[in-house]
C-alpha cells in the first residue's frame, strides 16, 4: 500500500486485547486534522505482537514506538525527523526521563534506572558501533526505518511483556540484529519523552522480578549458542557457577553491611535463575519459553 502524498504523520493506537474502554477513548479523541488517532485491535497478547501489528498497519517510512504511559516533548516528532534526516541511521533511540523527577529510595543505584523505565546517556549523539553492547534506547522511545524492519524481520514474539509478566528485550534484540549486520543505530538525546511510572517500580519486589525476566530474555536471545555448551538439566555448566557465585557474594555483602551492593548482586543471581529456567524450557521444547 502506498503512502498518501499528503501524509506527514499518523498516530496508531494498538489495543493489545484489553478489556477496558480503550477503543471508545481512542475514537473519541481528536488532536487536529493532521494527526487523528487510528485504533487497531491485536488479539494476540504480547508487546511484540502489538509492535508487529503496528508496523504492518502503519504507512510511513519511519515507524516510532511509544509506551502508553509516556508524555512526549512538544518537539519530539520534529526531532525524530531531524535525526533521520541528518544521519544515515536505521534506528534512533531517544531520551526517556521520569516525569516529575520522583525521589529515589535511599538504597537506589544508577544501574537501576533502566529497569524502571529511565534512559539517559547524556547530551551528545552516540553512534552504536557493531561491537558495542550498550543500549542506545529503550522501547518507550525508539524509531526504525520501515525498510529495515522489512529486511531483518519484525520483533521476536518470544520476547516482550505479556500481561503482567515482565518479559523484556524485544527492542534490544532488534538493535543487536542491526548491529550484527553493520547497520547504524544512534542515541539521539534531543528526542525526549517523559515516563509516567507508578511508585511500584521503585520497590525491590518489582526490581527482583525484572531481573528474573531479564535473565529469561538473555536465555531466549542466546538460544542458538546454548546448543554449543555441555548442559546439565538443560542449562550450561557456567550458569551454575555464576549463580552460586552471585548468591555467595550477596550473602557476604549483606553480612558486611553493604546492602546496596548486596541487592545488586541479588538481582544478578535472580537474572541467572531466570536464564536457567528459560534454558530448561528451551531444552524440553526446542523453542523459547511459553
């Protein structure tokens, strides 16, 4: 389907099988003649299914993704356009700040910013090199050239949040694919959105679950490499050593009163545990975790 000549922007709201009044709210909303929202229902639960449906339904050359709990800066669309116009990038990750600058708990560490939905790598444009392992963005504010998504495939439906399950990593997996193929991905700080997150995310319970599901994502992302290792009960031997090591360091740090470091090590141990659980499922089924 061709893009209408007068189309500059379009706004799609993908309803991922909700049971509330999402459709009525979207259809009653109007933000001007050039940007009326279009409602799309995706019955398959899962963030990756919703993202993929959005790609298929959209018409433009650039596809930008936002979460349903962000507020965009007034120049966000203009900055996205500038980023793609000024650089030969196929993917642009923007800055995600927390709306209202909420006060962090006394035990907070900067490494916990991304798990709660904040992403800020500074004021300068960063070019993601092929061997770079650092994030250039998170799903709350990422944009792709349509041709790139068509060339390398859509989001992996074994990844991404499903309901209340804190699955993650579908956008990171996409960026890894692009880097492996020597495509340019960039962090563009002038494209800003503000994340309106709940206080629940600043709890240790939330962060523990996040770490566990991050480990599950790593296992799914590395499922091809898993076949290269000798496994015990479906998991590679290095994983047992790493898990026990992280658990031991957690106890040692807690006993010495270094509670912030102990919590970070606990999250690492939980990440390994999530990896182990997903690896076992992969070994049993020959596919990603269900």
